[in-house]
C-alpha cells in the first residue's frame, strides 16, 4: 500500500477472516498479496509485519485485542514488543509500557479507575479507545482496523473515527473493514466491496452510492454484469 | 432457598491470596476427622505432624532437604501450567535426570577424576530431564497427543528403566545383591552446607531457581509470553507469540529442573542410585505449584509446608503408628481443597430466597 494513500474502506461480511489474513495471524496469503511499505509480506508473521510498520485492530477488543485479566501496561506490551523500546535484551522496560498507557489515556480520553487497571475492568468504549490509541501511538505506516466502533457509544465512536482520519491525513494508509456502510461513507476516501473472497475495484466515496454498493454486495461487478455471477460460484 | 455459584464481575484478589489458607484449614479439619476414625487423638496427631518437626534443628534441616526437590520441580511445573501446558510427568523427568547424572558417577567411580565430575553430573541430569520432557511436548505439538497422558505414562517407563539399571548393569558388585549402585565418590557428591548436617548445596540452587523464575516471569518478554499464552490464548496469537514454541520451552525448562532435582537428590542425601529415590516428589510438586499460586515465592513457602508433611508423616508413623500413606491422603485432600477454593476467585456463593408470591395461588 502506498504511503500517500489515505483511508480506504472495505465492505466485508467476514471481516474477522480478513483481519486474520492481513495481520498474519493466519498465514494463508501468498507473499505478494500483502504488501507493506513496498515489501511483500504475505508470508511474514504478525510480528514481522508490525516491524515493517503495520498495525492491526481486531474487532473483538476483549480476548483478542487484549488479554482481559492483564493490566493495560501489559496489553500495551502485547503489540508494542515488536517494534519499540519496551523490550531491551529480552527484559521489559515497565516504565516505557506505562508511558504508553499514559499517552493513550491522555490522547484518547480513556476513562479508568486507576492508572494501570486490568483490561476487563474498562467499559467497551474506553477499552476500544485504548486499543486504537495503542496502535496509533506506534505511528504506523499502515493501519488495518476491523469494525472500529462496533458496540461503542457515540462519543467514543466519534473520537475513534477522528483519530483514524487524523492518522490518514498524516500520511498513513488506513484500511477499515466493516459492515457499517454509514461509517465507511463517513470516513473512507474510497470503498471496495468484498464478495465471496473477491475484492471489487475501489470506488471513490463520492461515487459510491448506496445503489452501486448494494449491487456490488450482491455480487455484481458494475462494468461486466454478465460475468459477475461466475465469481460467487 | 437455593445455594448458587455465581460468576463475579471481577476476579477477587483477596480470595486468590486467602484461598490456600482456607484450603489448609479445611484439610486440617478433614484430617482430624480421619484421625478420629483411625482411633488416634487428632490434637496429638496434628501436633506430631505440624509442630514437632519445627522444634529441633535436625528436622528443620530435614524439611529444607525435602523442600529442595519439591521447590525446584514445582517452579518448573508452574511455568508449564501458566502456559496451559500440563506436565504431569515431573516424577519421570526427575528419575531420568537422576539416572543420566549417575551415569557419570558410575563411570568415573574410583578413577581419581577431578572436580569436574559433580558439575558434569548436574548438567547431564538437567539435559536428560529436559530431553525426556520434550518427548510429550513434541508429541503434543506435532501430533496433538494429550501431554497429560503421555507425560504421565513416561513416568513408569523411567521408573522401570532405573530399576533395570540398578538390578542389572550398574549393580554394586560388593552390594550383597541389593539393587543399588556403589556409593558415589566424594567428587561425585553434592557437598553439605553445615559440617555434620544434612542440608546440602541443592538448597542454595533451589533458592537461585526461585530467584531466576521470579525475574523470568516478572521482568522478561519470554515470561510475559508464557503468561499471555495461558491467560488469553487468542490475544497471545494476536501478540505474535507462538504457543507451540512456548509449550516446548516450558516443558524443556520444567524437565531440566526436575532432572536437576533428581541428580541432586541422588548425589546428595541418597548418595547412590537405587529404586525409590523419590517418595513421589514429582507428583507432590504439582500440589506445591498450585498451593503456591504458580508464583515462585509462593512455591518456596508451599514447598516448605509440604516438606513439613513428609517429615511430620514420618514422625507420626514412629510416634503414633499412623500409616505413612496418611501423608499421601493429606496431600491429596490438600490439592482437592486448593483447586476447589480457587473457584471462589472467579465465582461466589449466593443464597437465593424464593420471592413470596403476592397472588393467592399458594394455599
């Protein structure tokens, strides 16, 4: 993905599978199908992809994005260990992990009872702000986010969407996979539709009317209506 | 009225600390009942078990001697259990470590070999224990075989192998046909710390193991990986941690520590290789690991406590003719209560009273 590109949305009914493949948690892709900063990464592990500058936010924040019974500082380490100063010669720099928690708290207004509580003790919206904030603070070149505001209250959702837009404006590539059309049309510059594992050509959001997206979601390719149904078979 | 077990909103850290104490209290109550059934005075029996061993320096040293292998093995097991890898076969790794280390002692016997013998024996014991533990770990990772079963079954293989050696090729020719090797040379023996006492260098090694495990779990990224893989497997995968690799690692470490404990026991308090070198250290260490909250410092305390039951059991046998098996019953009951009380960390009891019906339906 080119550095210059900004936010891009994918309508996808199986975002879970997509994020596993894009992040490298599930190694299913050929090397060339995932490219990070010009480097073929389809065969690389999630840690190696993070080292290339990628960051990932899965849709399920508790249990997947974070370890519920571990402190926020430990959950900062969960993704931060790959490419940061949190680990030196195998030893954890606890102060550095706590600094990440403090910065995420400050920047994204994470409400919590104490400085470093267990992840499970935060409300859904606040934990989501922490999870998104944790990745954005790593200053990624590529951020892949699945369902960024799923089950989050309106206030927190607005904060998260703005953070994604700011990151894109700063030059990072942001890829959002979601089932929420309204959210995608609000934050994405371009939208593509995933249908039975096939990705459509991206539409500029201005062109992406509900009708066009609806057709794509039904499996029709907009230009060649005749061949469209072959894809899904 | 109804008694229900209900999930707590948050885990109770208070219960997590208090649970072993509740378990010990319940165990003592149960044991008292058992003593009464056996026709013994429970107060006197408990006194012999838990108070008498603490009153003279011989049995205090003996407690430390017994705690040494328990603590070393349990620290290793705790790493496995934290990573959700269930090594039940520490007893076998203990025996294999003892056998492999003894091999050097047997081969250098009477040859005037230098002071390298003991360090080589310790290394050999640890390496053999690690390799032996890797068998169930590899079967688990490669073929999905249950490590609980395979590690347990390998205990009996190790036990019989040791038996064969001391009855066959390694038997002491001057040993009046007893199944034992000759006494190890002084260079192949773990030195005692206090002249004339039984406390040996192994106790220091056990303390070092506790310190190293504390640093590993609390301060290093590997320790963090071990904890995450056990606590939240999917988050661990997202973090990029390889659970298979961690199963191999934790099994290797726990096998190495069990093997080291085995060779220290043989080259220390026992002094030669023979069957029955372990009164079930590898199994008792499972109780130690859980009683100690899978925490190295906790394990040190729990190890001393379980060692006390071994010594107390021996004294109770002599003083009150209480069968030694009662000690095993005690340890089993203790593990049962620890695990039962641990469910109160995440759950709590609640009494539910049926709400009175306002309507006149009930006569």
